[in-house]
């Protein structure tokens, strides 16, 4: 995923009277993430009577496993564009991974009994 952003601080106007000289320096934000999720939710319910008293039983269990890798990528520089004549189809190229990756894993679980 890439996004090209910029703000008022990125505007250059060498000749304030000539808008053709006004340019905008763009900032390229990049992100390359792999996210794998496995989830299981199981619930068992039962209704029964013991004599004249009714009972409802419900029990559930949930397991989730999530693995995420954030791949490090080399910084990109987008060329400046004219504010009044921007080039919208300018390519900044693809992402180049640099090996500075971060990995994370989450394994929550739960048990939910309920008897009425």
C-alpha cells in the first residue's frame, strides 16, 4: 500500500506572482504487511428439566491465532509537481523490501460457561 501526501509546508513558490513556478513536494508513505488470522468459535446449548424446574445450559469456547509480518521497505521519493499543472499518472515505482522486518503473534482464547 502506498499513499502520496503533503501539506502546506511542502509548497514552494520561487516567484509568488507566477503560479507556474509553484510546486508541491510529495511525501510517500508505504506499508507492506502480511496478516494471517485463524479463528474458531464453538458454542453448545442445552435445555432440560429436573422435575418442575427448567434449566438452560450454554458453553462456548473461542480460539484465535494471528500472525503479522511488517516488511521493512526502502524509502521512496516522489518528484515535485506543479500545483496548477499536476501530473496524475506519475509512477513512483514498486516497493523494495530491505529485510528490516517485524513479526508479531497473538493467541487469545476464552471459555464462556452459562447455567440458568
